[in-house]
C-alpha cells in the first residue's frame, strides 16, 4: 500500500462526497487543516476520524499550529505564546526558559494528538532580523544559536508527547522583507553569509532528529535563480548533501505567489519534486488540487519517511499523555489564558 505526494485541504467541518473522492486519489498522501475546519474539539475529532478511516495506510493529517498568531484551533485549546516570548524567556533565565519551551512543545503535541492530528508544521527556524513582518514574532530570536537551542527544547517536548517536528522555512525567510504569500521575496545576501548564519539552527537540529523540513518560497540569487523550494542546489546539494538531512521535505503551499515564478500548478509540483521535495502542499484551491492530481503522476512518497511523521497514540486524551499536566502548570505560571506573558 502506498500514499501519494500531494497534501490537500478540505472546506469545512465534515467531508463532502467530492472531498472523499479527492482524498482517495492515489496521488494524495495527506491533509492540512485550517481554522475553518474547527468549531469544537468534538467536531474536529469526528473530522479527523473520518479522514483516517478512508485509507490504509492512513493519510497524514497536518496543521499549521505554531502558537501566537499562527494557532488554528483556539476554543478548548491552550493558547500558546509567540515563539519570540520563548526566546526572551531563555534570555531571562536559561534553564527555566528551556524548560518552558519544552513544556510548550508537550502541550502543543498532546492537545493536537488527542484530536487525531499527526503533525504541526513547527518549529519556525527563521531568524528575526527585524525585516520580515510575515515572520516577526513567529521567530524565537535573531541569534541563530539561540534559535537552535530554544527550538531544540520545543522539538524535544513535541517528541516526548509523541509528535515529530518540521523545521521551516529553509534556508531562512527572516531577511527577505516581502511576504511569499502575496509576493516573490528575494534575499540578496551572499551564500557564505546565509550558510553561516541562517543554516545554524538546521545544523544544530538535524542531528537531534528533525523529522521534516519545509523550504522557503524565497529566491537567493547568489545561490540559485529558483526559489529554495524548487532548487536542487538548496535541497539536494546543501540540505541533503552537506547537512546530511534524511527526513521528509514538504514544499510550502504551491498556490502562494512566491511559487508563481515556476508556472502553473503542475509545473510547480513537478519542479518541486524534481528539486527534491517529497510532498507538495496545495491549499485553498480545490480546483488546482484536482488539476494537479488528475494531470501529474508523481508516484508514491517514501513510506518510511511518512511513518516517521505519524503521531504516536492519536486519540489519547492529553491528560493521559505523560508530562502534560506538569507542562500545563509551567505554562500557566508564565502565561495568561490568552497566551500573553504574565506581568
């Protein structure tokens, strides 16, 4: 049995007949959920159960649920802080700050796993240079060593609760000012500078078991004319070759403006996969998702890489997840119910 390379989304709180048909397509391998798919935790569990029951092996169920302004599910979930606040906590008190970051990883993973979600696309490993509004407080810090250290604690917490991690946006989206959702960002710095600074968190975390990576829709002309997610130089030569990464590579959303330089959706998917991506995301455009799966045969994804991303014990109550209760105590001491730092 196999899974395809395309990750798609669904429109609402339950699957339509057309969506069931799409999710059964052999080119599809995963689903990404959004805030529109959430009304309550009970409804979310029903949705993920219906997705999981469609195929064997089951589709990978994912979400962007980082904390701060990028937290898709709110009611009934712990409001997670911004990653910048975790970086600041480590600066204030190194040991307790890292313990807090680890706790936030446990909470994030345990609550999503309870509702049947395998994976969140986190942590953000971009550096905060004070230039990119789309990154901003999603970054832990502008210090690459600190980013690697705090993200490493978060990744450890995720893993302890049963969830793999996805580092993004390789090699780094923090310097380019444009938002790749609506523009084509360019980072004009030299290759030596990018590799020395922006790649440091990846050098730190890949040996620690970072399971997946998502490249940026950013062009680094000193390295390649193509955005990183469509560049074999970045993905095959540097990420897999020089950094030794053997996990799964997800493209960022192929419907974003930063991907438009490559062509239509089929050209984007083909270019990403030929460059080294294992799976490609097509979000918020069901027409393009259907065009892609019907028009391009990418073949199956490496099932071993998928299995590394499966959530452990999906459906287990968060309260029964070892360490969750203690993590929640640390969180509540540091943060108010809305996720902001306590005075």
